[in-house]
């Protein structure tokens, strides 16, 4: 290789390395460690107001469903597929139109609108983020307004009467809950007799199965601190919380591991920025920086789920 070409290549490699170092330093310095419920609300307010996630991912903030074994799928359609798959798996599709559903941790309302429009349910969807609720209302068409309502509410203190819903739906909300037992108790408190539970979440490997090594401990710390998570529960620990709830009333909760079917979501969530570059660039330099800021956490999530540190758990049950 000619000397000038070698120097040029080394220069580009150095420039790339410097940029990576700057991104990582920015990422570490700007973590969103859990400081109480306000820190969760503020994090989701910022994610909603900068519009990057909505522009890239569409109506759903949660992961997609790709099948087992996974098949190549459009990321946004995989998110719709996830909703339909969880509806079928949990038995919500056996409920008649007009059934009352509570969506706990609703994001900008993608799942709630699909539950209302496709299945004919009457949905009350809640989030602790005022910005998410405002955006969810804005995205809901007038024909769904009577069947899909949104309210700001704390999942650990639901301002709702006991046994007032035919089903409770909650996707990827538990990691933000400092008291998992109270969260579970509130979900089950909402269920009427014969009411159904449909829940899905990011779960850590159970410590009884294998303790974390040094690398896994560092990764886990980042997964908690970067996205305002106080702690993850294992699938087994969450099942134990359901069993111990005073509101279980004979409810037998079943769980399953959907890691294989959902794990492509992490890489797709990054690749969307390359598939739709105009979306990111159209939001300006701040959005580009924000995308770069989230990428290391997305990569660590992908690593954790592919290496067994994290699992994607789903839970279902029906009250007697």
C-alpha cells in the first residue's frame, strides 16, 4: 500500500476511534439512573418529545415478534405481530367485543389502539409520562376516541376501583417498578372474576440458576442505569410474586420464554436508523446525537438477551 494511502487509512481509523470514544464517554456521563418515579416519567417525556423513537419505530415502543425460529420481518409489522401473538397466547381473543381492558404502561398508545380497533375492546391505557399520554391522545383517531382512553397514572397506585376490568395488559413496564410485588398486586386487583392477565417483560436470569460474572455485572449495571430501571426480576421471581399476591384469588399464572422470537428487535431497532436515514436527519443534529447516545444500550441489550443474561418473559392467567 502506498505511504499516502496508509496514512489516510490510519487517519480515518483514528478519527473513527476518537468518535467512538466520545460517544461512549457521552453515553456513560449522561445515564438516566433510577431516582424515583419522577425520573421514569422524565425519561419517557424526553423520549416522546424528541420524536425520534416514534419516527423510527412507529406507534409501538415495545419489541417485535419474529416467530420461533425467527423470520425476517419488517420491524414495525413485527411489533403489530407481537400484540396479536400475545392476545392469542393469553386468551384475550376469547373475550367478546366491548370487554374492558386496562393497558398499564401504554407508551404512545400503539397497543391500546390495536386492541380497540382490531378486537373491539374498550381500553383504558395509562402511563406515568404526561408527554406519552398527550401524544397517545393526539395519535388516536376520532372513531376510536370512545373506545380508547388515556390517563396519566402511577402503576403502583392505580386510582381505579377493584375488579373493574375484564383483562389487564402490561408490556415492558415492570423493569421501572421498584416494588414488583406491589405492581403485581395492582394488576391483579383490577381483574374481575374470569378476568385475564396478559403481561410481557424483560427479565434477568435467575441468580439461583447462575450468578453473574464480572462482565455480566457491568452490563447489568448499564442496562439499569441507562434507562431508569431500579431492578429486573427473573421470570421465576415474577411468578412467585403472582403466587403470593393477596389478589390472586386462585389465579394460576403460566409463563413462557419468548427470547428467541423477540431478540431480533434489538438489532432492528438500530438498523431502522440506516433504513430510514431521512427520518433521523430530518429531526436535526440533536436527533442524530440522541440516536448515537442510545445505540450502546441497545447493543448491550442485544448482547444480554443473546447470551442468557436477560430473557423475555410472558405471563398469562385467568381468575376463577
